[in-house]
C-alpha cells in the first residue's frame, strides 16, 4: 500500500493537511532497520489537541533515546480524512515512517479524558486492529494504555492488553525491555502478559474477572494467573533523574498549547476535594531550580518557541517560584522569549508573579474560585476567602489587566440554590474595588462548568446532578449574570453527564461506547458531540446510566477502580468527604505536615525528608 | 536595524502548510538559529517579518521571498548557513541579501512569477501542441501567459503570471487545466520556479524555452 501516493492525492482536499505530513522539527528519523522494538504512540484526538501533550513527548523521547527501540506517532484523523481512508482501504499509519499502525510491536494510547473513549475505539478500527484484547493473538500488536484515564480504565479496559498506572518514565523502560525480551526469546503473548502483571504499575485487564451482584453493583474483581489484587501506581520519585524532553517536537500546526512546556513539579497537595489530579499524582515532586534553568535555555535553542509555559498543577506553589520566574525572565528576555504561568492562585502574590513574567496584559488572567459561596469553598477545601479574591483582582487591575476570567463549578456536593446565586453576586462584586469603587473597563468572563465526581477523590461516592438540575442552575445564572462587563459561559450538560458516566463506569459500558463510536460520535470535539446518538446507545444499558451517574454510592460499595491503588487510601478519602460535609479544612501537607493520605511510602517521614518542600517560602 | 531579504524554497510535503504555518516555521527557525529578531511595537510585540504573496496550499515554490528586520547586523551568508542548519526538511534558504531600509515592499519590488503546471498522464503521452491549444482556449488573460508546453514523459506548461493585481488563482488553475484535458485534478501539480521584478526579466529567465 502506498501511503505517499494516497496522501498526495488527498491532502489538497482535506482540512488542515499539515495534520498528516509529519516531518516536524525534532521528530524522529530513526528507521526500522536493526531496531528491536517498534512502538507507536497514539493520542485519540486530532493532531492539534494531541501534539501538545507533555506526557507523550516525554515517552517519545525516552524510547527514541534507546538503541534497541524506536517510537513514532499517530493521531486521530478528522472525518474528512477518515472518509477518504475508508474509501481507499487505507489503514491508519504512522506520521514518521508512514507504516501501518497494526504492524508495530506496541501501540501506546493515552487516556487523557473520558470523552475520548469513543475515539479509542475508532482508532483501533481505523488501524484494523481487533477491538478486544481477547480477540488478538500471537504476533498481533500489543495495545497498551496509560494517562489519567488509566486510574479507572474499566469502561475501556477490555480494549487493552495492558495498562500502565501512574508515571510513565520508568514503566516505559520496563515495557520496552519486556517486549524486547519476548521478541528475542520468542515468548508467547500469555507469558509476556504474566510477566507484565508482576511489574509495579502494570495492569492486565484480562487477568481480572468481574462478578456483579443482584443489585447491579460490582461484587468482586477476582485476579487470576497470579496477578496482584491491587495494582500500585508507578511514581517517579526523583524527577531530576528523568529529564524533560530536550528536543520536543515543534508542530507546524497551531496546537491548543502552542508553546514550550517546562514542567516545574508534579503533584499537588492543596487537597481540593473534587480534584482527581490532586489525589492521583501525590506526593509533590519538585524539579530543581538549576535543572529547570538549564532546560529552559535548551528548550528555546531546540524549539524556537517564543514562549515557555511553566506548567504544573498549581505552578505558583513551586517553592522558589519567584526567583525561578525572575531568573528565567531575565535569561530569556535577550532571546525575546517570554514565560507564562497557566494557573494562578486567587492571591495578590500570584498576580505579582504574573506581572513579573508577562509584559503583554492583553492576554488576560484566570482565577478559579471554584465555588461562589464561602460555605461551599470551605466544603471543597478551596482555601480562599472572598477578600483574597477581591484583593487579587484589584491588584490585577492596578497592574493593568482588564480581561479576567473566573472559573466556577455548579453541582458540587451539598450545593443549594443560594450557593449558585452567590456565583452571580460574587462576580458582580468583583467588578468593584476593595473599597467599593467601580473598576472602569474591567471585563469579567465567568466560566461555569458542571461538577463531575471522579474516582479516587473525596467525592467518588457522590451523586452527580441530573442534567435537568444543571440546566436549571445554568438558567438561573444566565438570568442573574447579566451586566455590561460580564460574560457568562457554561459547558454542555450532556457532555458532563457522559463524562460522569464514563469516569465512574465499569466494563458493562463498553458496548455503549462501541455503539456510539460506530454511530460516528467524535467526542471531545464539541462541534460533533453527538448526544442523540449517545442516548440511543445508553438506552440499552443495564443497569442504566442513572445507576452510574445520579446515584449516591454506599460507603463500603465495591468500586470498579478499587483495584487501582493510587496511593491515597480510601479511608482517607472518606474522611475527607466527611470533613468536607462539615466544612472543615484540611491543610496542605507541604506547609502543615503530613495528614496521612498514604501516598508517600514512608508517610510523614518522607515529607520531613524534604519531598514536600517548605523552604524558601514566606 | 538591518533589513534582510531571504530567498527560500518550499518543497516536498511542506507545500501542504498554510501560509500561516509556513511563516511560524520560519520564525521558529530564526529563533533556533539565534538571529537577533527585531520586534514590532505595541501591545503584542511580534517579529518583524514579511512575506511575498501567500502561496496556496499544495503549490511548491523553488523560489519564495521573505524579509526580516534584525536588531543587530549579521553577515548574510552566515545567516543562511545558520538557518539551513535548523530548518525542517523542505524549507531551504537559498540566499540572503541586505536591503536598504527605504526600499518599497516585497510585493511592489517583485511583480511577476513563472510557474510550471505539471500534468501526469498515466501511460499515454499527449501531443504538446494539442495540449497547448486546449489549455490556451480554457485560460483567461488574467491567468497569465503560456510560454511553452513540453512533452517529455509528462506535460509541462510554463506560465508567466503577473501578481500586480492579486495574481492567478493557482488552485483553480490546476482544476481548469484538468478540465481542459479531461483528467482528474489530482494529476495536476503546480510549481513556482521564480519571482521577478518585471515581465521582461521573467521572460529573460525563461528564454531557452521557445515561445509558442
Ligand atoms: S490546587 Fe486544588 S484544584 Fe488545583 S491541582 Fe491542586 S488540588 Fe487540584
Ligand atoms: S502521605 Fe502525607 S506527606 Fe505524603 S502526600 Fe500524603 S499527606 Fe502529603
């Protein structure tokens, strides 16, 4: 099959042909000759969404750094390209060497978001790979999953031969070693999977058999073939040992995150009770300031980006963020490269930090108070007061910003109508200064998303608001959030519902995902989010979607993700849930000492050993 | 401040880049090469870089032009070497020349272009004269002058176009050519071979081709 010829014929006809040409600066030019393990990484969404993903960039560079392996990439083509591929019988092929995906040894798919699950099915179909791991045999590609979705992979677990839970830096080496050994010794698929199941962080879904009770609940997920009852996530404890990609690929296309990425630290222990990332990536692991400075310089040399983003879950929490930001700004100014911080705390201090790094004030600032009322902010452990927010925005105004975006959620556990109205009241209040004077020219964009309970959080037991309830709250806000300088934005309620279903679902959801995929749902891409098709597929579910989404789960109910051990213990999460209901704050262990979540192997002692940093901050 | 004219080529798969994508690739290469880019004034400063008219997606250029302003003077030949060391495959700087600060814009200095319209024909060779006639009949004056048609395994039509008033719609021209010859548009490709300051210099450069 000649993929070059195919592309030559169709590229002028499709949207954004640069999605398919490869050849980007720093992309791999390794050829298969003499190389042992051939791996292809897939992001199950469009190029411009997937290409920015830092995790895949890290793994791509690590695999290509090995002498005995190569890595290539593939993204999901847009529908115009999919149609042409199907019409000509062209299977999905890699960007680098233009080889059929199915002919690689390993396909690594990242699960970044629940709404890409239909795309995973589509990707396998386009590649001509059997959907179910059980249907693949000797000589077939090994389909491996990873990313945050792997912390509850059950809805799509049967699509994967293997899933890797947690940080990929070490795990990818183990995986490549294992496949190299299997190839060299001619080990069968089953032996390979049994060996994999013995490695930390490796989950082999086919080795676990679910049983369901009469009430529809999962009764058990029994391990077989010597697989462990629980799979402990991989966690790279010393990030300085695992360098950031020195030469990340520079896409031709404008991507969703069109700048160089400097991951300052991993994890966040602020302890917001709704936040899955905060729990599953614990503990906090900082990169050293010296390393970050030298990486930043190297990144600019290797990519030519005009902006470096200091990316982390809550970058302003880096223990030496002010000195780091100032140093980078000065060092990079000569090359006309600016730095940016994606997330700010609702604090004046954070605004100063943004002012330090950003000369152009036009781009706007974003704050996330999350909830409108103090009561609810206390419940979710968002330790920020109304006064903090007012001061922060006042300071941003003084510093020249006129466009400010606020993130809120509706549907948080325990929310009353009064809390929703508080979003409107607070937003209007923020148009005025500390002393109550109007702030002329200030534009507030109020973005309100719907809360989705996620596995491994304090709210994993909670019922999600029904679509009708959410729509009512959105209507309330659109009535109340009117005003000259206020813009109100909200998220689609069906998309949140679906996200909630897939987030806490089990293996019984797979047929619905497959059906939605076959019906052409290209989710996550709002233009084509196809709720009617989904509804058709969901109607056939037994138990129905309400069993998963709008039902409060029992304290001791078996969860489909119980076998995935993210470090944070279930008992700790339950305690957090109860403390939240009582409006009690839980302090960040970096500043107030270990609260015993379980994520550090040595618990509090680890934090005292310096993993959770307190030095250098006021 | 130094103003530098860059002659460059855009080949292979990079012909599928949009104009914006190509210009971003160029800016990034300049940053990788460490050129001291001058920035524009204003809210959102960006490198001062301008291009000749945008090349349509799918058209290769053996010659395209850009101009960039630098804060500090560089030796043009050094800039070429540094840039080519960091360019993506398919973008190549052919030459750099210092330009006076008061020179008019690129699009005013370069007004004419030569194109080769290539028609792949599976197997059956065509008669050059017949092709020339068919195409000439189908083309309008604003599409440009057909200088030559050659038949050597594939048909090559050499076209001289004026870009004073916007220039020809190259994608449409490819379709038109296909229509004239009764073939599919995927068999027609267009390559720009050069940019010129007048019709005369374009003609001079194409001499060697016999006028038909
Ligand atoms: S600050 Fe809160 S919401 Fe943000 S990453 Fe940390 S825990 Fe999550
Ligand atoms: S175990 Fe203690 S120190 Fe470690 S992340 Fe959890 S609360 Fe923080």
